[in-house]
């Protein structure tokens, strides 16, 4: 009888002992990885610098674009040195779409340019505040 009681007690206590302690660190919900824009291009036009690009993958989620710019001043630039890109603007997709025929094609006109300066642009696109793509290729434009 005591052996049977001890066995029953052991069977009841074992699950409680096994369930004590830390289960593991909480894991955040996985976000889909966004591909970087690889075809960012730019050209000088009368009104400023015109940038254009397409997205590498299609998503129905609302998108925002962060446009980064670096400025090189003649005589002060350093060939081969890393460029300092700062946020120029952040806009939603509706304000940057080029047309209805190509819904994934976007453009932006930077009107704040100075003759003789060189500009570098990169773009990051996001579907939420924490889920953004890596920086795009660099579009270099020199204003003559």
C-alpha cells in the first residue's frame, strides 16, 4: 500500500516539477523581409532632380517611402569617402505613383537643388514602422 501511494504521489508531482522554470524567451512575430529597390535612377530636369524607380515585389499593404539625400559641394567633396545620407522626405505611395498604367512605378522631383552641386539619392520603402527594406542603390546626379 505504501509503495502504491508513493508511486501515485510521484506520478502526480512529476508533471509539476517538470513544468517549473523558464519556458524560453518570447519570440516576436516574424515580418516578411522586404527586398531593396535596385533600379533607382535619376536625371536633372529644369525643375530639379527627377528620381524614378519600381518596387522589386508587389504587396497590397500601404507603403511609405523614405528618400535619403547626400550633397557634395565642389571643392569640399572627398572622392572615395563615405557619403552622409540624411532623410529628405517621407511620403506615402499615392503621392509618388507615376501613373495608373504602371502601378508599381514611382517618381519624385527634388526641387531644392543648386547648380554645381552633386547629389546622391537612396530610397527605403516600408510597410510598417518596423518593417522596412534595406537602402536602395545610389542614384548620382550632378547639376551643371
